[in-house]
């Protein structure tokens, strides 16, 4: 049986690979595949769950309580919890203030209340508030892998929790394979078994 390989050509491969520091379209394209967020957008651009299992609005507290799936892990097998979500969002708010796409402008507070639950407080009522947490900037990272007070990751390769994990990285090529423990993978079993991304400086993106 022929191995399914998706080949992409991007203008920039290694654009920091940090949700608080990635600045190019190509970088976001890679980050969206190797990282996970609470939500994603479906084919109709409507809010859909990624790591979030369910969410409810709490009018008395003016917040949203989000429950994430149990048993989530990063690519190295370490558990991903609501405390990692809190760390990621607070880190982004601290490091990304100068960005034109600063996504947490309308967020008053984030507070994990258990390993699977986090409360998100908007500064004011906003029906589209949760859409913020589908943006690439809100990709979940771990304090084990990413620095808390500066851009960058501590490991040889960036470790995130998305549907694809990095297996090799150079200045000209990036190799990825499916991370089968990601919730998305169980719904899309026909995903390519390998992805090769290579540098194409004269084009923003090419797909083969």
C-alpha cells in the first residue's frame, strides 16, 4: 500500500514556532497543525471544539466555563490540563502585547479550577468572545517545554499537542507525522501519514 505523504512548500518554515512570537502566515500554517487550541472553526466558520469537550456561559460570574477532554497529552506523552491552558493564555497576554493581532485584549481573567475545567472572563459581554480561543496565537503550550517570560522553547524540537508532531527540522525542511492521541485524528483517520514542508522563498505556499 502506498504511503500517503502531503508535501507543502512555504516561504518560511522555522518562524519561532511559538504562539506568542510567530509573525508570518507560513509560521501560523505550521503552528496550526502542530499545536492545539480550545476551539477551532468548522467548514462554515462556526465555533467547534478542539480540546474543549463542552462549555457553558455563567451569567452571574460573567464568564464561560470550559471543560476540556480527559486524557489529553502533549507530543512527549506528558498530560495536558486546564492549568496548561491557563499558563498559555497568561503567557501570551504577557509576551504578545506589541502584536497587531494581540488576541487577549478583551480577556479580563483566566482561571483553571481543576485539571479539566477553566473559567474565561471577558472584560465586557461579547457573543464572539470564545472565537478568540480558536486563533493560532492561543495554541496551548507547557511550562515544561516553553519559557515563561521569553519567546522560545526549551527542547530540541518544539513539543505541542496538535494533530501532527514534528519528527525532524532543518532550515530547509520540516517533517511531521500524525499524533494519533489528538481528538481530531479519531474523526479523520485518512489524514496523511507523513507531511513534508520545504522552503520555497519565491512563493508563499505550494501544495503537491
